[in-house]
C-alpha cells in the first residue's frame, strides 16, 4: 500500500502565493490614484512649499528651490512620483510655461517621469554648467576683504557647494577658509591649529571682534552745509599717525626721548643748527620761521632764508584731532594699516603724504633719507622739518595695497 502524504504545512515551509493555509500574502502595491495624489497635494500644501517662477536674477535660484523642496520631501518621506507632482504644482509663470512645453514634447502627461530626470531637465534650462563653473571660480578667488568674518563665512559656505571636489576633507576646508581671512586675523587663527571647521570659524569670529574693538571704519564727515563728502580720489594727501592716548598733563608738550625735555617737533639736540628749524646761521630767537614771523593758515608763507639750496617746502592743514574737526577739508578715522591701528587724516590741503614717527616705530617700518630737508608749515604757524621717508613705497591699507611715498614727520 503506498504511503500517505500529509497535507499539513511545516511552520518553516516556503509561503505559497495567495495567502492560502495561513501563509502571508505579499504587501499590497501602492496605487497612484487621483485620490491619493490629491491627498498628497493637500498635505504638501500645508507646509507652505516654495514656488518657482524662473524669473529670478540669481543664477542659483532654481538650485536653492530644489534644495528646499527636497528637505520637505525628506521630512514627509515622499516617493519620487509624488515629488515631481509636488514640484510641478509649485511652478509659476514662465517656469510653468517651460514645463508645459517640455511635457507636451515628451508626453510626460501620460508617462511617469523620475525625479532625477525632472531635476536634470530643470537644471539644463535654468542652471547650466557655465553658472556652476562661474560659482566654482568665485569660490577659488574668495577672500574676506572688507567683509566681516560672519559675512565671509556665509559666503564661503554658500560657494563651497560648487567646489566640493576642492575641499573633500575637513582639513582642506579649514585650510582654504583660513587662507581667505584678512592678514591680521589669519595669522592668529592659523596659530591655533584648529582641527574642525567650527573651531576655525569661532577663532576667526573672536579675532574679528578684537580687531573691531581696536579699529573703527573711516566715517564720512559732513561739511558745514551738511552734505557728506566722500574720500579723496587720490591718496597723496594721506596723513597717518598712531592713535592718540590721553596725556597726564593736558595741554603740555610731550617729553622728548632724546633730551628728556618737553617740546614738540623734531629734536635738534647735538646739532649746530637752529633749535626751531634746524638750519645753521642763526639762533631760535632769530629764526625767520617763528610764529611771530609767519602768517596764519590759508595764507602764503614767505620763503625761509636758507644756506642750503636743496630745501623744499610743504604744507599740512591738520595734524591733531581738534584741527581735523575744525577743518572742512579733512576726513578722519581709525583703520588698520599694516595690521596696526592708525588714526588717519585725509587732508585735501596737504601737499605731501606724511606718517608720524610714533607710528613708524609701532609698525616697525624701515626708513631711508629723503634726499633733502622738507620744511612743513602747520596750522599753528610753526615749521616742522622732515628728512626721512618710509623705504617701502606700498601701503597695506584695509586688505588693499596702495602706492604712496610716506614722509616721516614728528607730530
């Protein structure tokens, strides 16, 4: 008698289709019915998705729109087919006209289109490779310049998306960020050796705050008519001096480090010339450059009697904060020059470019002979003698390089 076959299924038997005999049936497939699409659009609209009309002048507008949509889709757990439906629903104006023409040509009304294909079509039209190349080049040349660290970091983050292959690691990203910082901030941040991008940004922000506390931007100074004046177009009338400190004895001349006496101007101790103008042939009380023998500001000063043939004359209309405030031709402020805070006067009445001896020492600038004695008339009627100039003919001024012949003047 042949053996009987049991019809009982083992617990570990392979499931049979159809769900017969207690075997699980496969999960039901999602059907994209008009009702399900309508429910999706209704839920999608509740979150206020952005629209896109294709008319923005920003070259990256479409890329930013797609990024915002994809962030919402990720939150909703949205399927690709619904992603395209949601994006098309948010098109407006010219962009919607573009899509209607594309959909009609490709019959996308009846054939589902993958999300990746939709994005490629959109990018090819509104976000060509030339724009991406331009943004990558902008990232390569990005420096802080006149931006604050916070503004520079935002720009760095925005543009880095277009050059990810240039900063594939955290270390390379830090290196490029620090390289673009201003010199006065870059050095200290680099010395901190940050190991994360966040550390580099925090260090730069701290240094930016310290520098801002030491130097304020040059303001526009109003004239007597109340109309603001811009800076002069030429830098030949630049006067640089170290920021003034409060003196213990207001109104008294400073103590000279050479002779230990209180006086202004250049010290002529040890020389055989006049203690007022430095020239030989007369004493200070007989000096033709004394205030009693000279005319006031704005009037022509008679040429001095000199035994030397190579002397020259110059004028400056403001050397102190008070004189600068009283003069209508002067713009003042405090900025970083060679990474040292400097009190700057743009004096359109100046005939030369001057730099104070105090600032020369603070900025450790090299000097060289001027080649002649320069007599400089001041608003007070006194005469200052200059005989040296800064060796370098370039000036690092707010992350820019300017050409100027800086003549040292004791002021």
